[in-house]
C-alpha cells in the first residue's frame, strides 16, 4: 500500500494501492493515525461527495479502518474523513481520480504548454537548461500518445525565447545548445505523430520580450527604460526595424520548418512595455504629433497596447500567408489587462486570447482579468492557462490538496464564464502518469461543469470557496 502523506502528524492519513479508478469500479482505501498507524479507530465519518459505499467501514487488526465503494462521475474527487481515537476526533483528507472511458468524446481544448529550449528558465532558476529541453523524440511521442488517449488534445511548444530551440539558419549563433530539437530537428515528425493520436501541436513564439541572446547580439534593438538603460527581462523595442525583422524571420523559419503545425500562439513581453528608444519616439511623434517622453504613463501604456495590437494584425496576416488554416492565440500580459476594450477594437477578429492566472492558493473569489476579457471578447475567443503539477507545485505535502482544490475552483470559475478551453503551463517538466491524470481530471471535469446553465455555475463558484465539499456535493446531486 502506498501512503499519501497529506496531513499533519496527529491527523489521519489515507493509504491506497491506487489513486486512479474507472467509473463505477469498486475500490478500497484505508485510514490510519499518522503518528501511530497501529492505533485503533472508531466512529468513522466520511464526507466524500459522489462516493457510494459498498460496505460499512471495517476496523483493521493492524490498526486503522478500511472503506470500500465506488465513484461514477469522471474527474477529481476530494474527500474528508474523521474518526475517534481515545475519545478525541482526528481528521484527514485525500482524493481519487476517476478516469474517462476511452470512448468519451473530447469537446474542448485541453493540454500542455511546454518549452523545447530554455525559454526564460534561466532567470527563474539560475540554470541554463531543464529536463524537457533534453527529451528525445521517443519521449515526446510517448507523451502525446498518452495525451491523445486521455483527452488532452493540445500541445503548445515554445520554440524561441532566450534562445532558439530549432536549427535556425538565419540566426545560427542563437541556437539553444542544450535543446535536442535544435540539433536533431524532430518537431515536424512529432507533429505528424501527434496528429495520428488526435493531438494538435501549436508553436508558441515570444515576440518583443525574453529575447536574451538576440538583445545581447544586437543591443541597438534592446528596449531602453527612461534612464536609457536596457530594460529587465531582455525586452526589445517593437518599433526598431531589427526587432521586427527578427520576429518575422523566426516566424517564417518555424512555419517553413513545421508546415503541418496547427496554430501559432504569441507571447507578448512580460516586462514593462515602456520603451524610450529613438525609433519608438519617432513612431509616436509621426502618429500623434506629440512627444512620447512627455506623456503620462497611462497614455504611454494605452499607446503600447495599440502598437502591439496593430503589430498582431501584421503578424497574423503573415501567419495566414504561410497557412490560411492556422489557428491564432495571443496570451495576455498584465499591461494589457486595463486596456481590454482597446485590444478588442484593434486585434484581428480571428485571434483568440489565452488568459493566465496561477493563484490556486486564493481562498476567496477574486475578480481576476479573465472576467474583463470574456466580457469584451466573448467566451468562445478566450482560453484559460493555469499551471500544471509540474510548475510551482507545492513541496509541502499538506498543501498538495490545496493546490488541487484551488485548481478546481479556478477552472470552475472560467467554466462559469463559459470558457472550457484550458491549457496547462508546464514549462520545463512533465510529471508521471498519475500526476497527469489529475491534471486531466481537473481541467476536463471541473465541479462547475456538472451544472448545465451558466447562472447556476456562477452561483456555485463562491460556494466552492466557502465550503468546497458541500458545494461539490450539491453540484453532483444536481448534475445526476
């Protein structure tokens, strides 16, 4: 039996041989006192929405109690359990995953966003490379085969960033020396294999940010702050001709190398978009007759949003000259969130928006930016990007359940807005099957999606924060 150490030392722990089960399949698990697993327990109380017991809880001769039953609804199923030990009550919590049957049709996008090269990994960890950069084609094929069999039908691959994770001919000095795809160039074969598994592969491209090696090679294109120094996170001046040539050269190269890619996802700069470069000053003066340096920050920020949106019109047109069927997505960044209406007016109509939000640790409902993006663009043009278990995953075992419940709350929130397309940011690692099943269960079957109408889903969201298990029990009851 494998232990699941999800509780403090004086609480109950759950022991189970397997955490993933099929719909309606009988399974059992044991609960025992963490500090003394051999201690006798009595008067067990189980709060397990959706669980049907097949027999009363049974005391074990070695201590603890055994519980058996089944779950019918696919997805992530959390529960709480308590029992008496020497007259005082101890408690614990855990979860099970009910996997989809292979015949279930996938009706929305779900998958992973990963780095083929270093991306911006060095600034986060201080190390130049990461596990996924060194993955072989066989490892990637194994992943997409698993994804296709488990309802994860999208893979976004970052092909640039600080370095270029493909064998660039126009910028050979910028090739990522640790990225296996840069030396072996297997992404095209992976795309073809993924298509055979029912998985689309999209190319993710940074634009005027995270351009470390290019900005070092061509410092005249680097974005300058108000004091004239290069800005943080290796930003580029969008108006500089070298910046635009670099962005479009990379776009042309990857679409020529990988013509069967299904779409392009775009990552704007994450650093402050303010740029005090001569080319930017000249562009603003030509457009407005005013001086950019003399404007307020709000006015400058609005212009940077408009400039990037207009750039995306040109970028999108260039993508569609390569392949008119390419899907297009732009990930929002913080400096765009206060200018949603402006972006709606200026961005290409076919472009969808992927909204990031990682705060699974929130304990109350938050008015995060996806509300604004959905209101302006409509739910069909919006995707959600939470984090997978392989990124910012809590190392404290007591917080593991918080992460899973928090992710369900977040994905339920977007489901209540009508958004069901969800791409996990995994970045630089992919965890084993058991963790991926949990990822798949959370995004494919959030609690709010159990309810049929958006008003009912919206009413459920605050209840998921106030009383998660109670709200889930109500949703399961209403959805059956």
